[in-house]
């Protein structure tokens, strides 16, 4: 199909242009003068939490393009990165029945279900500056794309002033140690946003047991155009 051919061409162009884009900070990967992809390298981050918890995010990057629908309100972003958590005092536990995410403001799409957990994803906003205050006040639900490699694509409809989360992947923490989730070219379609859009990574680590804790690491905000 023509759409698949265009998308495949974009992926080849992105791979070919990564070295140049890193050198210039923010690069444009040319796949035609009227339709270019923008490569955005993002800074690493680290956050220390209670009881020895340390969250680290490395290798994060995004590639942004306009939606193939060409309707002026859509854009597509491919995100990659690796989030890890050192949890030296997590209790040995077994995953219970998964009761799903609470989807309440500030929950960051996380919910305990018998075992501790690391989960990571993105908050996406339409005509909203993605800051911690906006995250706490404006999360209004979302979608998830989970799996061993977080491969696939999902759509997200946003109106002005809305902020939603997209969970990319998660992993249950069943014993002390270092646990990580990694994703490459997870594809997010944003539709319905006629103004500017922004995104920002989040990683949540919840440790259950007698000393419950929740630690959140936010990433560098970036524009989706």
C-alpha cells in the first residue's frame, strides 16, 4: 500500500539521519521538501525517591512528522528510550489480579496490584504547557500501548487545554534489584489539536508493602508542532 511505503521510507530516513541530527541538536530528516521528519534528542534524567528508590531514563529521543491525513490538526511522533529503577528494598511479591489504572488526575496511569511496578509513558497536551502543575491538574484519561517491545501504533484525540497520558510499557517488580523497560519507535498519533501540542515522558515506580512509596520522574518537555 502507498501509506505503508511512505511510512517505511520515513523509518529508513530516520535511521540514516540519526548521526547528523545528534550533532546539530535538533535535525530535520528530509523525505521531501513539503514533508520532513524532525529528530529531537532528549536529555537523560534521574530521580531519587524514598527507601533507596532511584529512577533513571537514558537514550530518549523523538521523531515528529505531520499526520498523513494532512488535515492540519494531526501529527505523528515516534518515541524511543530506556527507563530503569533501582529498588533495593522492594518486597518479594507475586502479581495479584490486575485491577487496572485508576485514571484519576495525577495517577500517571499506575495502580498497585499485589506487586511493585515500574511503568513509563508520555503525557501529551494540546495548547497546554506541559509542567508538573498541568500534569497534576489536567490528566483526563488516556490509552496504553504495552508489550515486550512496545511495538505498534495508537491514536489520541485531544482538544484545546486537554492533557492525556499514553502508557508505553510496564513491568512488575517482584523482588529487590534493578528493573527496566525499553521501547523503540513507539508510534503515537495525535489528532484534533489545531494549536500547538507538547509531550513529556513520565516514569512511575510504586513500591508496595509496609513502606509504600511512589516516585515519579518526568522527562524533558518537547514540542509536537
